[in-house]
C-alpha cells in the first residue's frame, strides 16, 4: 500500500521545510518533496492530512532495560549500590515470563508515545534460557516498535542466578536467537557482555567474537561508577578501557554504555579505535554517577548516541528528553554554552543511533524505513514556530507528540497507542504489582 503524508513541515536534510509530503510504500520512504508535486505524481493514493503538524524522524533509544519500568519509584534517592540491591536484586526473583512481557509492554508503550521508534533493550534476566528474551521480543512485536535486543552475557557470581550463564551457554543462546531472527527487519540480536566487573575476560571476548561472527556491534557497560574503575585497577592493574583493549575488544564494533569515569588516555584510545558511546545523561544524574565528557569524546572521534537507561534509574524514558539533558548538562559542566549544539544532540538521538545499531532508519529520505513522528505545530511548547528546531530540542513537551509511524504502520495516533490499549497495559502492571505485594518481598 502507498500513502502520502501531507505535513505543514518536514525535517529533512538537516532543516525544516514547509508544505512537504512523505510517500510511504511497503514500510519504506519512497519520496520526500513538495506536497503539490507529490499529489500530482501519486494521484489516487491514500492521503493522510497532517497540515497542522511537523514530521521528524523517530528517535532511537540506544540503551534501555525494559523490565526496570516495573521498578520505577523503588529505592529512589539512594546510593548506586543500595539502589541496585533494593530495586533490581530484590525484585529479580519475581521476574518470570509474564512479568518480563508486562514490563516490556509498559516500557515500549511509553517510549512509543514519547516518539521512540527503535529501542535497544539491554536484557539480562534470562532465567536459564531464552523464553524471557522471547517475551521481550513478543511485546515489541505486539506494540510495533523496532527492537534491537542487546542480549546480555553475564557470569559474575555476585549477581542473581537468573542473570548468570556460562560462556558456552551465553554464546549459544545469543547465537541461536540471532540466527532465528535473521532477515526480520523489526528485530535484531546483538551480543552484550555486561561490563568489565560483571563479565569475565572470557565472556567479554566471547561476546566480541560473536559480534564479529554475526556482523553486529556488541554492547557493554563501561566506567559508570568510580567503584568499577577502582575494582578493575585493583584486579588487573589497568583502567577499564585499557583493560578492555588488552583483551582485544576495543574497536569499531564496541558500543560502550556510560563512559563516565575516563582519563584522557582512555578518551584518546576510544577515538583512535572508532568505538561508540550510548550516553544516558538522565540516568547518570539520577544515580549520581558523574558526567561523561561528551565534547572531548566527540573531538577524539568517538561516535555518540543517546539512551534512556532503565526507568527505575531515570525515571523518564524519552529520547527527546535525553537530547535536552545531554546538551544542558555538558554546557553547565564545561561552563561553555557552545560546547555542544542542538543539531548534535538531535542527530545523536536519531541518525547516529541508527547508524551505530546498523539500521536503515534515523532520517527522512528515500529508501529509509518509514519511522517518523508528527508534532502538533499549535502546541505551546513549539512556539514561536520561527525557532521550531531549537524548540523541538529544548522546550518541547510530550503532549506535542501526536502520531508515531514505525515500518510504515501507525503505532500511535492522536497521542494514543493504536496496537495495544494503554488501559490494558496499566491493568496488567497494576495486577502484577498487587501480586508482588502479596508475596511480601
């Protein structure tokens, strides 16, 4: 089916252009151009009238833990390790397939409403198999969001049993899932050795090898907290990035998460090796982790995209929010209002994320997947319209997001989910939490 979306403005080629349209066919963008010309060229196709709306690319949430949405509000205002133990570890035994599916529906549904069309879910509650992994994939499929499952490979014996696998088990299960979903353009599987402190050297190297075998990136938490740096220094005599480099895994396939506590030698090495960062500014602030040095990382050549992290360490899951937080946090930490721009952070949350995750999306041009968002041009947070791009990054509120299209299909219409009712998601979450309370965890 071919559709013509007629918009008041379309963000394409780095700018908003008025009276533009987007032609979508078989889930892809066929053409972007002046509305009148497209109407003449594609006469007779279905037309969607968004004349009072602007269309922007859907955002890419490059790092999330979907199940953590169920734990939002638990153990707030606590130090990192106390938050981890009282929220994540305490409730992990209750995370069966039903809970994982419900948490993913909850997280992905909220993200869609906030304009995310793709999410990379760093998922590690495997329960000694892949059924919970499949529950996350099913939730994404039911809602219609594009999913990268960063399947975590985790063997630290201090973690809950449901996270842990042997190197052989983690490699086989991750490979099997990747093979199963090969060719499915809505689901990709990437290896994700958890971190230098929660994955053994053998597990990290296995994840890197598997990524090379599959032709994908691999994901890994690095230097989020100072205690991690101290631990790796004490154990291996090297800072985390240099330790990872000694394992042979720091290269263009690495998407590191956080990178808060780095010295200049690590920043230089990451740039030289063309590694990437999924930056989660709100989570870093919420957990008092510290501030990643984004200008220096970018200047060194590190490619940077944005993630929300889990909703119990943020607690919002909007990439538009992370664009704003990234820019403001860097400006104030550097005492330099020019150190990062609206254009940079917008690209981080859209096309850079797509490029790093190896997805054919992230901008509005012919041949890309039809993943885009409509914004209400009459929303107060987007006025005055003369400064529309700056307002999208710095002032837009979620209520301005009206429609979300993923793979050419409407996932959100007029601010409401189309695929799964919000009421049913909230009911599932409420019932699950009541069940948990009855167990007196």
